[in-house]
C-alpha cells in the first residue's frame, strides 16, 4: 500500500474511533445453523476449496534454487520445490513405488530420497534413481515423474491448484490486492514454522473468529483488547476477498498530530480475508497466515498457523523474540477464540436454534458468508 492509501485508511479509522462506531453492513442478516453442521454443505464446501487457488505458504519458504518444502492441504501431502531453474513446482508427496511420503519438512537438496526403499527424485519431479533397478523394468524404461499440479508465486506467496486441470492466474484472482499484499513484503520475511490446530469446529466457524473485532473486549480482554479497539473496523471488499483494518488503542492520539507525521502502520492491524479459506494478519512486525481446511466431518477443521518476521533471525535473541510473539498469538487463538467457539459448534449441532445473527457491525461476516453461499450455489467451478 502506498502512503496515500494508508493515510486514507487511517483517516477513516480515526473518524470511526472518534465517533465510537464502526463500518456497518446495510442490514442485519441471519445464517442457518446447518451451514456449519450439514454433511451436504460440508461436501459442497470441500468441493469449493478443491476448485479454488490455494495459498500454501510464503515464497521465503523456498528461498533459493535447490530448496523444497512440504505442506498438508485438504489432507493431501504436497511437495513444493524451487529447482535450479528458479521455478516453483508442486507435486503430490507420494512415491511412485509404494506411495510412501518422500520427504517431510523443508530444506535444501539436489535430490530427495524416499525413506522406504530409497528411490530418488530431482527437484523437477523426475525419478532420478532407484536401487535394484532390474526389479522394475517397466518403470526404468518409462518417463517416470511425480504427479505434478499447477503452482505459482505471486504477491510474496506460494500458490497451488489441487485440481491439476486448472490454470492458475493469481493476479486475476487477487485483483488489486495482488500489489497491495506484495507491498507488505511479509511473504519474503523469515518464516517461523507452522503450528497446527485440529479442532472440533466447522472450518467456517474458525474463519468467522477472524472476521470481526466486536468480541475483543470480552474474549480478548487481557490480550488483544489491551492493544486494539473493540467493535471498530474499517471494511473494504475486493470481489470475493476483503480487508479489515483494526485500529490500535492509541489511534485517537493522531487527532492531535499533523498528518505528515502519522505512522499509519504503528496504529493498525490489517486483516485480509482471501477467498475461500485464507486469513492474513499483517502488522509492521508480523505476517501471520492462517490456512483453514474442512476436516473429515462438518464439525471438524484443521488450521495451519504460520508467521513471518522482518527481524534478522540469524541473531539468536531476535529469533527467540519472534518465536515468543508467535507463541503468544497462537495461544491466544487456541485458548481464547477456538476454545470459546467449540461450545458454540456444539450448540449449533444440537439443533436448538435454527439461525445465527450477524450484526450490521460485523460486515466481514456478511461478506465471507455471502461469497461462500454464492460459490456453493452457483458452483465453485466458475472461478
Ligand atoms: S515407497 Fe518409496 S522407495 Fe519404496
Ligand atoms: Fe479473536
């Protein structure tokens, strides 16, 4: 984002804070409880995710040619590589022999050896060697390759399509957010690893927890609410995606400061909701990524939480500081948001009430659910 945009967002945030209000949706709305509990909707949701471009990590997870990383996406193990030609590729992390996972984690390698019988693969996906080759005459004479899927890097992030028949056009998918996300640089910051939450909540309920700050004063009374305002959000949508600006508590001090002295990023957290299952939380110090996936049943989901830092993590004390911030953010989501909505999910599943209510002050919830509903209604295949 350029400074003019940041100043404009800051002006809007200051005005909302001064007026003790928030951006509002045109009207209150309801969503049926079975959006979070029905098996049929769960299958439609899963199909929607399978058909959508998937942001799977930061480009800094493949920092140079000769590096690889692995991801679990919708229960599938994916191997991403940056081979000597510098290109990002994605493969099923499934050995051509007996389907072992070829590797875990991330690192540098010229070749990857399967841990079971040591078939080896180069980073372009070609089978490069196998011990006891006389046992596999049909494999060694063929052009054996790992199964590959479309992959791209854009806006500082790694993207794949689980549907290998689709072409990825991420600039078109992100629209104006492509340049905006890129400008943060968080995808090029140092990655701090992944933390996984496997929770008894629907995947949309997990994402809902990031879509408003109306709950800060209660759920995060002693944590986030000590730094950020509650029920005060600047909302903008960009096609199927949206952006929320959560002003920090000191934002009203800017009323007494000339605009040219404003440091907008010191006064806000910016949340991006990318269709259909990605949340980014950006500050000048942290680039958090939440990848949320439907689980095996409607009432279960997997959240993969990542964070990146602009700090120099080769310095031990900086690395420890960045890790501590990540631990704190993660435990807040786990112990405050997700712990609370576990009981909410149980209530939804009980069938006691047919609807949930989204207030006018929760425009992010409106937008997420309208977008999801449109996609499952008209078929995710159009995207
Ligand atoms: S399963 Fe990979 S080498 Fe046998
Ligand atoms: Fe929260």
